[in-house]
């Protein structure tokens, strides 16, 4: 049994392994992109929901504050009426006073009520200005809330559509990933998985582009580039450890994947 496994392993050439590895990389990268989109949109939806909740709370507080100040304005207007009535009464009483002391006392009361009216009117002007500012803020917040709710509906629909559209694609890609994994020996597959996990962009297999590693962009010596083009052994970047392939492997894999995903 061990001999059969060894024979099968030998039957898979290095070139075939590289093709399988790079195919796996391209498939896994596409799955990563789908999952990144899935990951970003729910966060955007959640952020919008949080912002809407915050706007609604702010609106509610502003409206409550406006109502309280409007009540205060109403109370001040009532107080002004009462002060005016008192002034009228005191003025009538002044017509019937018996001495200067009573007259002066009533005059002081009239003066005091006059000052009270001025104070109430000043407070009401301040309140009215504040209410106007608050109402403007409420209008702006209501418009912003309306816009954010519209954005939320768009994002929710977008998320639903993308999930529906990519669910089948992701399922196909996962099956292809599993299929190509079968053509790679366990040791190499383990190395691929380890490199992918440690790489920020998830790239374990990269092309040589402009005489440099497509992962870390360090220069690859000419002799090493020749070895890569020969497809006789798996060669890794001496700087970042990624597996290196040439454009010929890329063309083969790109064509095969296009056919497989039709």
C-alpha cells in the first residue's frame, strides 16, 4: 500500500503540483474576496443602524427640550399678564390712597412688576431664539435621519442581493478548492496553509513580476528565475517564503479556471 502511494505521488509532476497550488491560491483568493464583501456590508449595515438609533435618540431629546422651553415661554407669558393685571390694580389703588406713604408703596410695586415684565420678556426672547436654533437642528437631523434610513434600505437590499448572488459561486469555489487540494501532497498543502495564514493578503503562491516576488517585491536572481521557469521543483522566495511561479503557470491556471467556472 505504501508503495502504491509513493508511485501515485511520483506520477504527479512538479508542474502539476504548481498548477494545482496556484489554482488553489486563485480559488481561495476569490473566496476571500467574497467573504470580505460579506464582512464589510454587514458592518456598514450595523453602523447605519447605530447611527439611526443615535439620531432618533437625539431627535427625541431635542423635541422634548423644545416642548419644555415652549411650556416655559407660555408660563412667562401668563406671568406677564398677571404682572400687567397687578400694575393696573395698583394704578387704580393709587387713585384712592390716603397719604404719600401708601402712594409710594404702590409705586414701588408697580415698578417691581414692570421690572418683572421686562425680565420675562427678555427670557422669552432668549427662549424663542433657542427654540429657533433647536428647531433648525431638528429639521437637519430629520433630513439626515431620512437619508440614513434610505441608505440602510439600499445597503440591506445590496447585502441580500450579494449574498444571494455569491452563495452559489462560493459553493462552487469551495468544491473546486477541495478538489484541487486532493492533487497536492499533505506536506506541501500544510506549507501552503501556513503561508496563507501568516500572509496579510492571504497569498501563499505568487508570480514573479518584473524580476521580483509578487508578494514581498524583493528581486529574484536570474538563475532562480530560470529554475522557476523550468518547473522542476517547488521554489520559494528566500525573503518571504511564498511559493513562486512564472507567467506560463498563470496562463494555464487562468484558462482552466475560466473553463471550470463557466
